[in-house]
């Protein structure tokens, strides 16, 4: 299969982070860069392709990654930073990893909309605090986290999963790109 390069489009604008920005701006730019990268990896695929697992024995798909990142955005920003006690987006007591186990009724359109809603809410919550603000919300670890740590963790989380997304997309249709 020939290799293709994913082109930037208007539906997933991805802006390279500035090389001279201050700390907060850099953190926000890198997080947005990685959010846009995941969206870009999903562009142009149909439902079956978005559900295509990476490689046995893994069942990880692009749909799973979008659902997972909606869950992660919700957890760190709404539940921890915002102390909203919003609960889970997809997971349940019976299936703590339900974000990775979509049913036939679960659609990419819903997952994408939910993920984008979580991102928008995360931006609003983060804008209300400085980087040293220690989150009021509880975390299952019992530790407390400042916004700087949350930003860094989110960048790490997206970077790791974007590596997965890159390999999954290449397996689906040969498309590669950073």
C-alpha cells in the first residue's frame, strides 16, 4: 500500500507552537497541538475504519482513543481542577475502561462531539486559574495537583496516545504524518 501524508485541513487546524512563548502560552499551545493531532489522525475515515483495532492482541482503535481522551479531559479538568464531581463520561463501576469498549450503538460523531465539549470546558476552567493554582477536586491517588502539572500530564497523555494513533492510522490506510 502506498504511503500517504495527512494534510492539514480546516476541520483540524493544527498550529505549531511558538518557539519564543512564555510558559503558560507554551503549555496551552502544545496541548492544543496534540489535541489537533488526534483529530487529524481520525479525519477522512468511516465508522468501520475508526473502529479498526491496531494489531492483535490489542483491540485499541481511533474511536477508543477519542473516547478515552474525552474521559481524560473530563477527569483532570472537570473533576480535579474544577472540583465539579462530574463523574465519568463513558466508564461505569462495572466497566472502568468502557471508554475503550464502545458498543455498536456508540458513534464516532457522538465521541467527537463529547470530546470537543470536554476540551471547551477544560479551556474555560483552566483560564480561571494561574499555573500555581492547586486544584480543589479530589483525585483517586489522594494527591493534590496544580494546573501546571495537569497541563504537563495532559501533553504527555496526548503525546503517548498520538503515537498509538499514528500507528493505527498507518495500518488502516497507509497515511502517515506528524
